[in-house]
C-alpha cells in the first residue's frame, strides 16, 4: 500500500491556509488529520524554542502518524502527517513549499493569513509531493 | 508555453532564493523610489479627497461624475503637485481626510513590512525575543529600506522602544528647501509609511505594537514602538 | 544610433546612478495598487490614477535624464523611442524594452518589456484581469509626462501584459501632436 500524507499550512493566527492529502486518500480521516495537526501546534511552539532551524523534524506522534513541522521566520507553520520516516525528503519538501508560500505572500494581491485558493499553488504542492514524498 | 508556466518561470527568476535565504536581488535606481514616494503620497491624498466627494454626492442621490466645479479643484490640486519643484503636496486641512490618508499610508506600509519581514528574516537564527526583533528592524530592515542603520535605539525594558534616525533619508531632499513647522507638517506623511512598515515587520514576528513618529527638526526622525500586550 | 544610446544608458546606469534593492519599490507600488482598488472598486479608475501618478513623475523625471546625459534634441520619433528605451528605462529600472512594430508613418511604435520589475511578484486575481486592470499602468503615464515636457504629445497605453496571461508585455506609444515651441521633429 502506498503511503498517505496530510499536509497543512497554518497561519500566524492558527487558522489553516492550505490543506492537502497525498497518496491514498482516506477522506473519512480528514477531520482526524486536522485535529492531529492542530493538536501538535503547541508542541511546535515548544520545539522551536529548542531549535534555531526552520525544520523541526518530528514534533509529535499519534497512533501510526508522525507529525513533522517546519516554521517560517514569521511563524507560519508547515505541518506534515506521515507514516514513514524520511527526514531528508521531508526537509526538501518543506523547504520548497516554504518557497512557494513566500512567492504567494510576496504577491501584492495576497492578504497574509488568508486561505491560499489559487489552483496553481495546489498544482505545485502536489508536484512537490510527487517529487519528494510519493 | 502555458500562461501558468510562464508565470512560474517569471516568479522563479524574480525570486532567487536559496532555501529561504534572500540573496542579493534585483537593483534599480534610487531615484525611481525618490520619484515614486512623493507621487504616492499625492495620489493617496487626492484619491481620498475624490472618493470622499463621490461618496458625499452618492449619499445625496447625485451623479458623482457630473460636477464641473470639483473637476477644477481636482485640476488645481494636481497642478500644485506638479508645479512645486520638489513635488511635495500641501496636506488637506480636513482632519477626517487627513486621518484617512494616515490610515491608508500606514496600511500600505504595513503590507510592505509583512513582505519584507518574511523575505529578509534570518532562517538560521530564530527571532523570538522582542528586543531581538526590534534590533532586526534597526539593522537589517533599515539597511534594506534606507541603506543605513538607525543611529540610536533606546528602550525602557517595559515594551517601549525608540528608534532614532538622525538623517532620515526621505527627509533629506525636503529639509534643504523648506524649514520650520511647515516643513515638519508636510513631512508627516513620509513617516506614516515607515511606521506601517515597522508595524508590519513586528506583526510578522507576532509582536503587536503601535508605532508613532516624532520629528523635532528635519532631517531627524524618531519612531516610537509601543508593544501592545496580547493578553 | 541604437547602439550609441545603449552605451550612454549603460554608462549612466553604471556610473551616475545610486542603486538600491528594488523590492521596497516593488512592494510599495504593489500595495498602492491594492489600496487604489479598495478605494475605487473599479479597475478603469485605478488605471487612470496610476497613469496620472506616472504622468506627475514623468514631467519631473525628464530633467533628471537630461541633466545626467547631455542629450541632444531627438530629431525624430525613432530616436525618441531609442532614448526612452535605452536611456530612460535603463536609468531608472535597469531594463531596456525593445522598440518594435513601427507604423508606416513612423509615428507609432511598441515598447516590448521582456522584464518588468513591477511584475516581479505579481499574480493578478482573475477578477482584476476581467475588470481590465493594467497593473503597471504607471509606466505609460511616465512616458507620456516625460515626452510632453519635450514638446511631444503622445498617447501611451498597455496593449498586452504577461500578468494578464499575455505572451509579452507591450506598451503602444503614438505621437499625436508636436508642440510648436519645442520643435523636436525636423529641427533644422
């Protein structure tokens, strides 16, 4: 069975800006995924005090899930739920997603902390998931 | 090439990023910015006056477009701004309009600050302490904005920080032509934009603050940051 | 001719211009456009304001160009077009749009902007494209204002822009009238 991933970008006000699932979709789990990612936010806060790096590796575990996090300098959190450990590829995925987010933010028409609805953004994130994760 | 892939290619070339690290980007002439700023201020003033007039006429049930008298006032504002050699505009007397001009310029600055912060924030050194964040404004941000650092930073260690720039760049061209209180008044809007930028940068790092300017004599300028407790 | 202006433009950019990071300029302009859209809720009014802003820049900026270059008066529109591109755009934005698509009467040409700093981070929302926004319309106003100061009344407008999904960005410039006292065409 191919692995499943849940990815979310969480704004500075703790609201989700973007969500996606990669691999085998298990839609019935979506709310659980959101819950797990949200619950891990506090642990991200703790972990970032211990680290000077954006990539915080695995910050939480829940059943079969690992929760990895990446925090941008202005405290936008990238959260990934994954089953297998693969730190290097997850780091690569986060770094490229950060760059995509930065491009979105620098667009004068984007309001910070607003949901990212552009189809192009989703397409690019899906492509990064195929490149690094699947 | 599809429109989307063109956009991507364009953005990729604009944004030479290395894992979030901003590298030396595109350069333009400093005078491009020096020409833009006064006209930006003029535009915000004149559009605020105009939209207020349109709103007033709409509320009276009148056609906002048909008012020949206003057109002449609009033209005179415009020729004012173009005939003055330095390009500085007189501020509107209407305090309500002036307040709106302040809010708009501050908002424009805030949006700029949010972007600059994420663009230039260090990725290998996390800024969590407010003093560190303020220092980032004084050093790194001021370099991006004005090619210099602030001259002096004072704090009472209770949430108030005062940044002092003795040669505030956006005042330099101004102070030679005009002096005294009139110049200080005319200079005001040029501090509202950086106030917004500072607030935007601080906000990016989760620091909620009020930023206010003070000018004792051009070209000196201070910015007071008052941290607002989130609790 | 084009080559001579190219080297003047490059010389000015290299030695006579204080250079700064472009992003403050780019972000500030973008935030202004967004603010104007909020104010007017109508993209044509925004285009008009951006053009007007540019015009006010153009009428002042021409002195800056002339004082840094010792340029002679241009003898025709073809020279004028080269100066706009190779010196004007180069001096301020460090770009040199190509000049093309001349009309038969040599009064009308296009500036093709392969690289426009204002567009760097811009992705127009679909409603702005549909509403007819010309994001960089300030540039049209600048050209119009600057040429008016040397006695050339021109009509300047964007006809295509990559941020609207077009293949290239193109500004069309048309000479409408030459003001008598300046006589830049057929000078002597």
